[in-house]
C-alpha cells in the first residue's frame, strides 16, 4: 500500500473502527445551472454520475435511516457515520434553509459529522459561520471545495464559472473558523491541462495548508457536453498507467499529513463512456496501480541516491 494517509485509515485510527460516509441528495441546485453564474453546468457534469448509488427523491431522514440500516447490516464493527451532502452545491441556499437541512442530519447520534460538497464561489461567511456551530458537538465537519485545476484557461474551457482566486478566498475564510476541515477536489486529465498544470494545482493545495484532497481521473459520462466533444475527437482520456504515474508524482508534492479522501472516480457502467477503468468494479485495480507507481518512484529515488 502506498505510504499516504487514507481517509478511512484516518477515521479508523481516530474513532477505533469503521466510519461510513452516507451520500445525501438534499435537493440543492447549482449556480452554474440556474443562471446565477451560468447555464448548462460544467462540461463534464452529469451530477447523477457523481453519486450513482445515492437515493434521490427521498427526504434527508429517509436517506440517512436507510443507509444506516444498510451499513450496520453489512459491517459489524461500524462506529459511526458522516453525512455527505454530495449532489450539486450544498451551500447554495439561504442560511435558514441550510440550517434546516443540516440540523435534520446532525440530530442523529450515530452521525459524527458531515462533509459538505460545494463550489468556492457560493460559500458566504454566513454559511461558514453556521457550519462552524456544528463543530461544538460533532467532531468531523468538512467542506469539500471543487477547484479541479489551477489553470484559469482550463476553468473557462470547462465552463466552471469561477477562477482560482475564489477558491483561495473560500479556503482562507474557512480556515479562520476553528474546527472546519477543508478537502480540495482536483481532476487529472482535463482537456488543455498539462502535467505542469497538475503539479501547479497540487502545489497550490499544499501551500494553502488544506487538510484533505480528492484526486479524480477525468471520465466522460453520458448526457454531458464532454460526451459530444469526446465523440468529435476533441478529448482523450488517460490510460490507467498514465493516471497512476501522475497521481504518484502528485502525492510526492503534497504534504505527508494531508488526508487523501479519494484517488478514484467512478460512474455506473450504463453511464460511463471513457475510460473503461472508471467503474466501481475496477476501483481496487486503480488503487493497486497507484501503489505500484508509488513503489517505482521510491525505487528510482533510491537508485538516484546510490548513483
């Protein structure tokens, strides 16, 4: 296994057993879809594919209770749960509405915290102040900001609707509130990005002192703008070997104590177009390839030192 801190490992060591994330669709939307920031969303985005197994069109309580029941039956040593507000932008609503939704999840004793996925341009101070209140009685409070890349040209090309400065600002404001931990998302393989862009993105995340990271491979899913670009030959996806080598390099750049929440990205087989290795069935294959790439880097370093 590669020598980086996995999120599940961090949780197990801290709480003495398995902590399970529960994906929740709370009915939020996205400012890049409803016209506030733009229309159509990011070119890679069919948001359903980000949580292919989430139970939508159910109340927050229904989703939580069904998930808790399911995972308690599946895992004997489960110690608790994290409510993961995943679909779309989960701070994009009036604070009163956010409080109503967050409170409904935080009332469960089994839930030790929440992870809130959102965009850096819709994280106002009022929302951050609200989120900070939960740290008084829930130990794992995370905000996950989607940066994707530090290349501003690429951000424009994928219709992201925000720049790098909004990300930096959101992270710095969040870190002023004790108890909230930040996880940054980046995508490897975006059209227009180079190896140097991946490195610069990782360096930015490292410089900001962010506690966690998710690195995703670009994967093309149905019903997206990128699907059309892919079939027109405008986009190519990485091979598993290419992706593994890049990730191994990026992990070398990131601080040793950063918590790695994720290094894979999956869609259902019905939704996925390319690459074929971005499915849940091949998740362990991807992680093993990354571990092998890390070992090769370590061996090469030792050889260089000897020479």
